């Protein structure tokens, strides 16, 4: 079940896949509820990061290609570009779109293991792309950069794993993996999100078994109190057979109090269908 509200103004990698699915909802909600106000800071929209092994050219080219796809989605807000075959030709020449790149050794400060050298160590590869060239690719794809204001999203995610039920918070220890995955996935798509604190949920008498029954007015108030402009509510259930998180069976509902058309050329996303398909 996914719900979207707007105010006025695993387990590891498995969970990260679910987080990326939720980010698709973030983009859809923001595109539907955004205003035409110019963005205050978009300098990092043309920057992306991925993990590569070593600093060799072959893996660097793979990293460039991966980052270029992320940047195209990040700048346009068009999640449907993920895996789009039309990007293959551009990704093959990704280095021609790069203006700068940098490495960070994930094992920095740690001794090398046996025969492991810098060739085998994992690095965070950060890549900056040429704005005009990326915008040109989007134009060729029939899209435009989404440079208008991107609302801050207040995210309420209820997790159910057997008898264990909880809400992802900004400060709870039991949801640290989910929190980190959500923040990383949001940054990857150029979205700003806030999560509720445990104290705020307690004050509103909300727990992991009652989130779906919480009135929209309460969630909107909580979102505004945390600096959110759009509130998103989701529920994910762990499936032992599939070893993954899945959306609850309840039909999605959507509520957006302020709407605006997305950037010209960027089709409106059907949040319920995309969420189910992306999980």
C-alpha cells in the first residue's frame, strides 16, 4: 500500500532494491506535486557515484556508463530511463560526457590483504558530467531537465517481517539498514527526504501496526513538522519464499493537495503500477 499526501507549502542489498522501488514513487509524487519555482541548488544533479574495483581504465569505463544512466534519470526525473536500450550508444561513449572524476578508497587506512593491491580494492567513483551535453541527450530522448523546485519528501515506511513490525525512523537502531538505503537511493535520484523521529511518532501515538490507519491530517502535520512538503506512506512485507520485500496487497491510494504539471515531455508516472512492477 502506498499513499501520497502533500502539505501546503535483507536485508542489505535486498532492502536496497526495495528502497530504489520506493524512490520511483518519490519521483512520481514529486513530479505530480512540484511547483514551478526555480530550484535553489542543482549543481550536484550532474554528478553521480558508483562502486568500482580498482582504478583501472576498463572498470572506470563501466563506472562512467553506470553513472551516466543515473545522471540522466536524476536530471530528468524520468525513472523509466533505467535500462532503456536507447541509452546504450550514449553509455558506450560516456567518457566523452565526463568533465571530472575522483576515487575514494573504501578501505582507506586499512592494510592490504595478502596479494590484494589497489587493483582489487573497492573504490567509490564520483563522476561529474557536462551539463550541456547531458541536456542534449535528454532533448534527443524527448525529455527536459527537471530544474524546478524539488519538494522535500517526508517518508513513512512500515516494515513487517513476521511478528516484527516497525516504522523506519531517522534515529532508531532497528531500522538503520533501511534508513541508510533510503537516504542513499534518494540521493541517487536527486531527492531530499526526511524520516520521522521515534519521539515524533510516539507523540502522535503511531506505531508499526497502525500507520496505515493513521489519518492523513496527522501525517501531513508530522511531515510539515519535519520540514517535509510531500508525505509518502508505504508498507513493505517480507516474503520468506521470495527472500525479498514486497508491497502490501491493499490497493494504493493517492492524495496530493497541490499539483503542477511535470517538465514538458516527461510523462506522468502511474505510481501504483510502477511501484508494483519495480519491486
